[in-house]
């Protein structure tokens, strides 16, 4: 890596780290430990993805850490299935099925999501590549959330520095039905610094968090902030993976979360062609 790229990469890590320190009801979506890139699914291509996370060291009471409902986060398994389809070369649509298994319990339905995601302009037209994301969420209440329905909007910002990609996803959430529907927007974030080392194995550093309501943020210790070293790559047959371990940075966060995401594009897309 050139001297310029090394300096740019260090600056990118510092910028994302500062965002994690100061940025984002301090709730992090445990079904979606994922940072969205600028690129979208091509037109006519379908993807199937499963996002998985387990809280190996969490909280013993509901409403704390990643547990937004009455069930405690300690030893909770979060399992999401996503079907994604490219409507155009710049816009994709997806539907999610969210499941969860509390400690010592059975796998249960926890909610569903519908979303649209798109990108603006072609790569390199602007100093940074910009995209957008809109999602409608339904939750199983009160077990897994205290809000029945939520709207989430996020801009997608991406910039490449040679082999290093910096991706920022500021998140703005509004409760439409259920507890908190009369309040304003909440702020959160997902961000990543990725190094394209090998096609099958590349490192990244990811950040997730939330600060609460924009006009009334939670006290710093009650907010959630995580740093997540991860590896990612593409295996034979078009199978992509992302594995990481997230460490909570505040007492309001779960202490350790392990995530493992798998995405199958090539084979599923070929069926629709």
C-alpha cells in the first residue's frame, strides 16, 4: 500500500472511530449486524442471505443491551433470513424473516422487514459514492421489542482509498406504532473500514451503535456502541461470508456478540435468469 493510502486508511479508521465514540434509544438491531455498501444487486438477480448473531455475554434482564423487549439478551440467538431482488441496476427490494431463540427456549418468530435500497449516480461521479435505504419493520411485542412498527431511513456513504473501502450508514428510526410512537427520530450507525486483501479472505473493522433520540440522547453509559473485528470473502459457488466478534464499549451494551452472515447470489440469481 502506498504512503498516501496508508495515511488515508489511518484517517478513515480515526474518522469512523470518532463516529462510534460520539454517535447514536440506544438500540442496535441484532438481526442485522451488517454495513451496507454502495453497490446494489443487479437487475433480475436474486440473493438469499442469512444473518446470525449470538450474545455470548449479555444482560440478564430484558430491555438491556440488544434485547429491546422483555426477554433478556444473555445467550440469545438471532437469526434472520433475507430474500433480495434487483428491480433495476440501481434499486433493489428485500423481505426479511426474523427469528430468535432465547436462552433455554425454542426458536420463535420475532418480526419481519420490508426494504428498498438504491444508489445515486455512477461510481466516481461524486467525491463519495452515495446511496439510500428505507425499511419498514414489524416486531413481535413485548417479547422482542416494545415497538410494533418502525420506519428506518439511512444514507449510504462509501469512499475507496486504493484497496481500502470506508462505508458509513447513519441510521434514523421512527416508531410508527407502539411504545414511543409520539416521540421523534432515534439515531444510530453502522460503519466499516474494509481492506481488500484476498478474494476469499479479507479483514475489516466494523462499528455499530445507537445514541437514542436525536433531541434527547441517552446518557453515555446507557448508549450502545460496539467495535467488531471481522473477516469477509467469497467462497466457491458464489457464497459470500462475513464473520466477526463484537465487543461492547459501554455498560449499556452487551459485552460480546458473535456474528456470522452468509449470502448466496450466483446460484439463486441463475434460477431467475
